[in-house]
């Protein structure tokens, strides 16, 4: 009998996100009501004279990660993001390291059960609004990718990222 592919859809809780605040990666969990990823593929197309349809290619990416969070001051990531907007930080002062961890992809050979496949991005944090959600304040914005992501692994216990190139 042929084996059938699972039709189980990956759940949001199976991907953890961490933002570096100061020297440490902090979990983006409590307070966040939305955290998306848009790879932002950029394309080019050309139509040849003997074709009815054009030919398209992916030329680059302009990735971004939109977010919405309740302003919970005890949450270090939220406090940091709010400070970027309130203090109108720019340039390097508004840049952070950001890691997306696939909690359903354990690293082979890990005996602790806390190391998973991950991607690290350098991002520029755009704070677009401090909105009022029925009397409760929120912070909304976008983390814009700077360059290419680094593939690697992340230990959720020690909160350390190791690039794939460091283990080869």
C-alpha cells in the first residue's frame, strides 16, 4: 500500500520568533497577536516575439515581518520596539537580529531536544503606529530584512543561534 502524505497544516505555535534585545535573544510570544512573514519576491518579465506569454524570473527579495502587539511593558521585546518608535530611533539604533525557529524541525543528533532549524535575519524595525484597541494600547510595525537570511540552528534553552557554516 502506498504511503500518503500528511495533510496536517503547520500551526502558528510550531514557529517561535526571537528578537535580540541588548545581548540576549528574547521570545516574541506573550503580547503578540500577529507576526507574519512576507518574503517579498521581486520579479522581472520579458516577452519574446515568438511567444504568446511572457517569461518571468525571481530576481531578489524584499522580505518583511509585520507585527501587532499589546503594549505589555514587562515583555522585553515589546518594550524595546515601543522605545524605537517613541524615541524615533533610526539607522543602527533601529536594527536588530531576528530569528525564526521551526519547532517542528529538530536538528538531527541533538540529544537535548531543544535545538531546531532556524533562520536569522538582520532587520530594521519600523514602528508604524501606537493604536488604541478598545482602551488598550498596541504597537504595530514591520521588521524589514537587511540582506539575506542566515540558515542555521537555534537552541531554545540557551537562546543561541549557530549558523550552518559554523558547523561544517
